[in-house]
C-alpha cells in the first residue's frame, strides 16, 4: 500500500514538472519571439491627460457671440497654464475653471461648430455649440429635396438648377434628379421637374383632375432652366431647357425633343397632331403623329434660357440648331434640319402660325452669307444673365468672342453681336464661373478663379455696375483653403457668398458668409456653421422684419445639418 502511494506521488510530481517545463518553454519562446518582433511600437507615446467632455450639453445650448457659456468638461484644471479652448477653431477666453466645468466667453466672430481643447499638444473634441444670430434655418420649409436613383436602387444627391414661382405661390423646381421628396416610383419617376408649395411640400397630381399639375415621367435627362410665358397666345405656359430628348415617355420613337420644349399650365407636354409619311399604309395608326408643338432645339447642353418679348434666347455649349422636318418624316423616324449655331440661339415663340413655333430667328447671331453663326467663344460658357433691356451677359472660360477680345465675360446685343460699349477693360485674368444680377440694386456679381479684374485685385469675387465697370466701394477680401463659387446680392444690399473656402479675411467662415455692400462680414449674420456644396440660385421674399431666402444647387450641408440641394433660411432685418 505504501509503495502504491509513493508511486502515485511520483506520478503527480512528474506531471507538475512537465507542466512547469511546458510553461517555461512558452515563456522563453515568447521572449525570443518578442525579440524578433522588436521593441513595443506603442512605447514612448503620449500619456493620457484625463481631459474629457461630459455628455451634458453646454449651458445655454444656444449661445450668443460675445456671450458666456458653461461647458461641462473634466480634467482641465491641472493644465490651467497650458491649454487653449476653441469654439469652431476660434480661440475663446476662459472666464472660470473648476474640476468639472469651464465658463467661456464666446468669441465675437464665432460661428456654430465643435468645441475643442488643446493641452500638451493634444486635442480633445467636445459637443457642437450652436451660435445664435440673425441667420437661421427655416424649419417650416419641409422637403426631402432632390436625389437620383440608379437602376440598382442606389440613391445619391442630385442638383437643382432653377426654380420659378407660380401665380398661386407654388413653384416649379428643375434639375438633374429623378427622385424628388422621395416620391420616385418605377412607373413614374420625377424626371427633373416637380412642384412644391410655398413651404417646400411636394405637390403631386390629383387623380381625375385635369387642372392638376401632372408632369408624368418628366424628362429623360437634365433640366437647367424653366421660364414662364407671361404674354402672347401662350401666356401661362412654360419653357423648359437643358439636355434631354423626351418628356413623359420612354419609347425610343418618342425621343423627338432636342433640349427644349414647352409645357401647358398643367404640366403636360404642349403637343399637336400632324400628318406624316406612312411607308406601311396597312398600319393606319401611323398616318398621323402627336408631336411637341414647340419645334426647335440644339445638339448639346443648354446652360441658361431667357424669355424676352416673343423670343427665347438659349446659351450653352452646343454647335447646331435642330428642327424636325415633319413633312418628310414618318411616325418612327424624324428628319432633321440642321443649322450651325455656336453657343447661342434665338427661337420664335407666340407665333400666329403654330407651325413656326421654335423656328430660328435669323436676325440673331447668324451670318446670312455663310448660312451659319459666327464663331462665338473660344471656350466654354459657364453662366449667363439677361439685363432688363434684353441684352445677355455671358461668362466662362473664353478669352475671345466672335473674334473680339473678351476675357471671360462679354455682353451680347439683341442681334447677337458683341456689345463693345460694355466697359470691362481687360476683364478677368482667369475663368468666371458664376454671374448674378439684382434688379433692385442694379448690381452684377461674378465669381470664379480670377485674381484680378481690369487690373484691380479681385480675389474671386467682383461687383460690376450695369455698364461693366467695377462698382466703387466693394472690396472682396482673401479666402483660404478653397474658392468662392457663388455670390448674389439681396435687395437690402447684403451679399451672400458661398464656396469651398475655410476663412475670409482671417475669420472662420466654412463655405458660406453674408457680407455688407462694402465687402466686410455683416455683424450678426455670420453665425451659421459648416456649408458643403454649391449654390446655383437664390430666391428671396420678405415678411415683416424677416427675409426668407431659398437656396438651390448641389447642397449637402448647411449649418452642420444635411440637406439635398434645397433649403430656406431666415435673415432678421
């Protein structure tokens, strides 16, 4: 019995020895492996400082420029002589500090953005501090905006290019989308055009109501301009233009539009029934065809269109005017008349004979000897406006127009010739991408890549008088980390500027700002935070002491909130 116990103890001790040897082997191997790997990659790093923002919101949540705010943050007091406090990247003065709070004075030029602390070369990020001021998002304007849905069901943001007010206060919005306010359906997408009420709510067609606006499938491309006809026998109808070949149809033999068409007041295509050649007489349904009444278009992209009197002016990047020759066309195939027209064309509207609707006006930008237009610009047209007298001002990448010097801006007479009385001097030294005009102040604003205009320093934004000279008293300051892409003047003289910049005159302005008429930041109007995107157009209305401004374009963010290319802001006067 004793031998058996001794044998069992031996086996137990032997097992312990084996376990010990195994553990030692693993330790030795691990040490050797560590030696092969090298030194600890995290050795020598900065030790945590213990600074942490609490989950509590600042008090008050909505602060004022120059006001006091209490921030709930721990671990700062021990670095009392070696830290800085920031409101949206602008340093703030700390008035009082405890173990759990910091009372700060909001910088006078602060805007909505994140709080942060820098201590011992480490940065700690806190909550967003909202800054109260004279500009705010109008939450009564309710819309999900514009997007594009592809064949795989993916949804991406899309641009809105134009907007026109209706007599009843509603509006048509047009752009490069097929899904407005998430109302897309496979059978009836929102093809580039939708109707909204005064507060942005989508208005769809009413079943069995012929007076209800119904765009059907819309266009199969992009609409860049919409114009309401206010005079003549087509008063109350609308002209849409851009780059598309059909309206409310997906049938290939209905692709009989070339970037321009006219809509009835209820949103349907203005069409007419015509006789056509029928090579297959047994198919009697092909003896006649329903076609757009407006018969005229171009072979490229229309950037802007304007109505003046009984004429439609279109400008863009195209080379030919197109018109369907229905007398020699069939139901399935349309014969085209083609006239070389570079970048501009003038089309007839409100003709006494409907057959002439959309016909080319040969008194504009046309050489009767060569049977085509002059050369137009030696570069692309990016934008255009029409003055009250009907003259056009074009901007873009060109340096000559119709063979004459025109550094990125030119004014066009009613016959299509260059207006050499437009007093721009040497013009811009680089591309001009945007132009706006305010009929109340009679001022023109241009933006782009230029640094000088007529020899004067103008870093990306310049204000012009109607005759083309620089407007005295407006001086645009330097921006950093980007460029301005849009500028427009409000009726009260203040100026909205947007782009990709980060600062203006050394002040943090993340892509959006409001200036006084002299070019300085307007006090109280620059409280909003980050803007991301580009503005194509703004429309303003005034109600009491508040100006409401609707912004459209390709807008994904405003004041740190997400949008889809349309929103409205309030400006306190």
